[in-house]
C-alpha cells in the first residue's frame, strides 16, 4: 500500500510525506485455533518459514482458545480481479503539480478579506492486495482513495480569538481528477463562498438552547450515522467480543428483529460495492465476494456486519464480506462497510422542501467535533455551519450549536428524509479499531433529513464562556 500526505499553510508546503507498506501474511486454523504470521520480504523460503510460524502460533494459543473457529462457507474465486473506479492515479501525478493545485486553492482563500490563514492537506492512498487460500481462490485487487481539505481561519487579535471554516468536500474512492475540475465537486464555487460564510459566522448570534427541529445535511449526518449506527451494528461489538476505541453496543443480538431503532421511514443498508465508496471492494480479506444488505429496515434492527467467523454464531450460512486488515502485518478483523441511510423512494423531496416544513429550527451543515458513549447510545455533535430557519426559510447563521440525544430518541424523531437528489456520500479515512490499532476508510451515504424536537446545546454556555 502506498500513501502520500501533502500539507500546506498559507499556500506554502509544510510537509510532503510518502509511505509504502509492503509484505505478506499467512493465516491458518490449527485444531480450531487461529494462527498468524507475516514478513516484509518475499521469497519461497521466507514464505514457508512464515507459514510454519503461523502454525506454531496457533498451537501455542490452543489452550487459551475457548471457542473452536468455524468459518462460513464461501465459493472459490480462481483468477479474480477487481479495480476501483477512478480516472487519474494520483501517484502518476508529479508531487509538484499536486502542490500547485493545493497552493492555488489556498491563494483563492487568502486573497479574500477577512481570511488570515489557510491550511490545506490532501491524503492519497493506493492499495494493492493479492489473496489466495487453499480452497482455490486467487484474487488481485486495487483501489485508490483521496481526502482533500482546506480550512480558512479568521483571527480577532483584540479579542484573542479565532474562527474557522472548512470545505465540505468528502473523502472519496476516486483519483486525482476529483481535485482538478468542478464536475465531481464544485471547488470553484465553494472556495469563492467560504470567506463570506466565515464572515457571517463570526457575526452570527449565539443559539438559544432547548428542543429544536433540525434539518441535517448529508455533510453532517454521515458522522452521526457512523457513530450511532455503523459502530453499533458491528457484530463483534454487539456480543462484547470487541471494545477497543469505540466500546461495545446497546444493539445486542437478542434484540435483532425487534429493536425499534427509529421511525418506520428509516432504512439503513450496509454496502461494500457502492461506486466510489471508501469501504468498497470486490472481495474481502477472507475471500468473500461482497454485496449489500439491510441493517435497519422500517426502523427496526434486522442485520449486522459479519466476517466468516462471526456469521455462524449468528446462524447465517454466509459472511457478508466485512473482513479487512489495514496492513499485511495486521490480522484481518471485522470492519465497517459503507453504512448508508436511504432516501425516500416515493417522494423526491429537496433540501428546500424539508426546510419549508420547519417553522422554527436549524439547518446543520458540515462535521466538526463529536462525543458518544461506549455503548453507542448517548451522543452530541457539532458542525461547520448552522442556519436559523424561520417560517420555512433560511434567515441567517447562528453559532455555538451542538445537538444531543440518545440513539433511539434521535432516529425516532426523524419525520422525513430527502429524495435521491439530496443523497450524498460522506466518510472518513481514519476509523480506528482493535488492539494493536488498525485504521480503515469508510463512506456513509445519506439524504438530507428532518428531525423534530432534538435537544440543542449552546456550546459557549456549556463551556462556561
């Protein structure tokens, strides 16, 4: 796997970092116990020795293993290949050219009045994996992903304070073409508007705390989905097997098919195949052909994320393809697919239509900070921009906003979702899990959605400022 990170401050390069993670791993099951070993060098002798070490590890751990490993069946896929959808490999573009694009975008912000500093970064990853097993599968895969972001900062030297505004462009499973033009993301328009957004935010009145109707944009709602649904429907967390980083889950298997997660319009799918998704792949790291399935249907919990080990525990004959390792030197574990809230299939509402349904409320855009408990149940989220809604219309920004709820109360307050025209993929490169820690990229699609009576906090007052 190759990665490159470029960082600029005020259109000047701060760092340019390249990294290559290379190696192979052998995973075995001996007497019902996993064994694993890896190496950074490739040769037949090293491969044979690594396999022997994996067997030795399994035998050493056998006495500690309380449950015999059983894998769900999966057909063999000899000679299979899969390549993600992108146009320009970012690693074929000279670093100088990539820096010039980020510097140009930074200068567009810096030349605007009211912007004192601009930071820019772009993380690029190219992942190439070969998988083979004794059942006959041999699979080659390649995928590319990109995460660009710019942030404008305004400083009030007299008050000793500052305010910032970031671009809302999500990380994507695309190539360098994502940054060089406006067909996939309208960079020209967003960069031209950010200074005005920032200026308005600085002058905006503080929010009044209390129950509030919220219209939440996909650029914010994706993160709430990630934390309150994505992690909560990981089967290993739900059974208490995994707790690192994100804890366990309130959505336990005894509630499968009965837990009222949200209103009946709530339809959440898991998908490893959606175009340009960060977690999209043809086959997982156990050789399972990927697909999509329901996690929440008609507001009720109906599914989990599984690998070949956990599928039989849930009584399923087949894994849904959620095994992934972020390196040849890490054991594959159950990882999150692209978890997405589906748009309204019957009414193609726009974001403006949803705003028109609110007499007094707030429209939320962009992600910022968040907090959620170790059961994925109590949470609060902030955002980049907040607009006051009066009489079904936007009347200007407000600030110091956070929304707070329990998972089931929040999704139980969802009255309407937008149509397909509002649906957008968001996501993150840095979802953490396991010990030793692993990082995975994942996308979350969603439409704009309307929530009634969500508790809004004034973050300035909460901080005692």
